[in-house]
């Protein structure tokens, strides 16, 4: 019990709730990374567009100045500062104009960022490049201001401004994502917990408690009345537990009853044995009336004793598991044939085809009862034939195949009567002869199965053919 308890707590250490919440958070984070990539690329391109627009405004301001020579260093500095640029190039109608500070050397651009190129994967790669590889490189932004379609501007500036803003943007997105993931996971978790986890836990607890004492009707689960799959599972579980509970009670009653029957039966058999002795003595009396009735009295008593004995055997046999020993099969079958009364009848021949030295692992007492029952049935069937029928034969056949051992009992009698065929292997139902209990075949089948094998009827044209099939592992 202790070991089972510990497996239970081990398996619930990472229970459904834990797995659910980690899976939900992981899934939301993956989704958010997928959304983040295009949005940061979009942020970058909008930022660059803004630079191009500002540069466009600067270009128009310069156009109003009749001669570039008139631009004072102060004006240039203001213009560049408003665009946060180091230098500007304005190209219009084949002419290009460079606006740079005179007090600083002209910087050299490390890479170009062309805003006219809107290829999505490239945008994402460029954005990642600035975030992960960027520092303070100089970039050349190229673009077309929206209100001056015939002008191309180039802005030379440090990427540091862009990178700084992209990092802030990414950080904000990260915190927002984390918040959304946790909030969504919590909401989904609460919902699923109510919907699934709690009812499943309740059922699991109930199963464990019911398994401990299935005789206690209070432990049968009360279905919550939900109309979905969980409700159905609860209803089915309740039904199963109720069935189990009543089956268990029934079995207990039957066991008590069986014990009582066995006791009565035992006494009955002894009383009948006493009556049998008396009837044997009565049969020796010379009174013709007695002579006529005595044989019937004797057979009736014989049957009654037989019946009592078979029922006792049946009850006893069920409870004991086989004790396996190496056994000489041929000898075991020979002994069984004697117990089955085959030698007592001169008109019935017996053939034992089991090879010498065939040793198998079985419970000799139980296993021989299979063959005593089968051969006794064969003898009884052969004896009950009309006078003048051909000589009766009971044969034992043996075959060892790669996956089983077959031991067959065959006779050339009349075959199974319909009643026996219809109730084959049903206790008390399958007897086709007067005074039969209908237990012989049932017992033989149960013993075969307890040995890991099977007993079956092999269809034949004539006579009866039963097969005991044992697993190959039975061969010693
Ligand atoms: N070899 C056989 N040939 C013909 N009928 C058979 C043969 N074996 C069994 N039967 C039929 O099957 C019936 C059931 O057999 P089973 O051994 O189970 O019960 P039983 O012989 O009637 O009673 P008991 O419990 O005393 O053996 C028999 O009554 C008989 O009619
Ligand atoms: Mg029988």
C-alpha cells in the first residue's frame, strides 16, 4: 500500500495544473515572438521614413534659398540638427547637393538603409542586425519624401538614435508580452482548472478511496450532473462502482451459500453412503418384489452419491492454484485411464500415443483429473451405445508444435448429444445423460486454463474429439 501511495504522489508532483500553465505560457510567448519580429521591423522602417520626411522638409527650405552659397554655417547646423543628421544629400533633376558642416569632417557611412526597399524578410533581418550587432555605426538613409516625388534624399547619421529607440520599444513589448502571457495563462488556467483539473482530481481521489474499500457504498462517486464528457465519465464511473459493489456483495453471498451447501452436501453424502450399504444388503433378499426394485434403488443411491461428490470436488477444485512438478505424461495418462474405468470394460480398447519420457510441468493431481473426466465421458458414451455397435476405442494423441503442445482424447462413440453441445462448458447445464452432474467438462476446462492452456472440442464427423492445448513452456 505504501509503495502505491508513493507512486501516486510522484505522478502528481508535476500534475495537470503545472503542465497546463507551463504549456500555455510557452505557447503565448512563442506567438508573441512571432508577432514581435514584424512589428519591430515595422517600427524601424517607420522611424527611417520619418527621417526621410524631415530631410524632405530641409530640402524644401534650401530650395527657397536662391544660392547655396548664401547658406550660413548656422543655418546648416540648424537644418542638420533638426534632422539629427551629420550630413544631407539632396538629388533633384540630375543635380545633387551636399549639405554638411564645415566645422567637422564628413563621416563615412558603414551601411545603407534604403527605405524604398520593402521586402519583409530583409526588413526583419535589418532590424535584428541593428538590435544585436549595432553600436554607433554611421548609416546612410536613402528615401523619397512623400510630398516631393522627384526628389531623393540621403541622410547620414549615427544608428545609435535608432538603436536606442528600438531597444526601448523592444523592452516595452517584452514587458507587455510577459504581462499578457501571464494574465492569459492565469485566465485559461482558472477556466481549465474549474472545467477539467478539479473534476479529474475528484474522480482520481474517488477511485483511490473506492479501491481501498469497495464494500463501502458511501464511497461510490456522486456525479455532478454535468452534460459534457466529464459528466459522462463521472456517470460511467458511478455506474461501474455500483456494479462492482453489488457484484462483490453477490459474490460474498454466494461464497457463504457455497460454504453452507458444501457442509450439507458432505453430511448428505455420508448419510447416502449408509443408505447404500443398506440397499446392498436389501438386494441380497430373495423376495421377488425386492429383487425387482432393489437394482433401481441401488443406482438411484449411486447417482445421488456421485452428484454429492462431484459438487464437493467442484467447490474444492476452484480454490487451489496448481502446484507445478515435472511429470511423466504417458504414465499420468495410463493412471487416469484406470481411474476413468477404461480397464474395467473389456469391450473398450485404449490407445496411449504419448511418447515415452515426455516430461511436462503440471500439477499431477489436478492435471490427471482433466483426462479422468474426458475418458470417463468417453467410456460412458461408448457403454450407452445400443448392443451390437462396433468395438469402442478411446485414443490419446500427442503433438508438439512450435507454439503449443496438443494432448487429444478421441473416441468412436456417438458424439455429443445436442443438449451437451449447446451448453458446452456450462456448469450443471451440459449433462446429456441420466445421473450426470454436468461438471466434468467444466472442471477439465478450468484446470486446463489454470495451467495456462485451453480445452476445446475439435469438430469431427464421427465420435468425439477433445483437445487440451498447453503452452510450449509446459514442456520440461
Ligand atoms: N466423449 C463423449 N461422447 C459423447 N458425449 C459426451 C462425451 N463427453 C461428454 N459428452 C456429453 O457431454 C455431457 C457433459 O459432460 P460432463 O462430463 O460435463 O458432465 P457429465 O458427464 O454429464 O457429468 P459429470 O459431472 O459426472 O461428469 C455428458 O453428459 C455427455 O452427454
Ligand atoms: Mg463427465
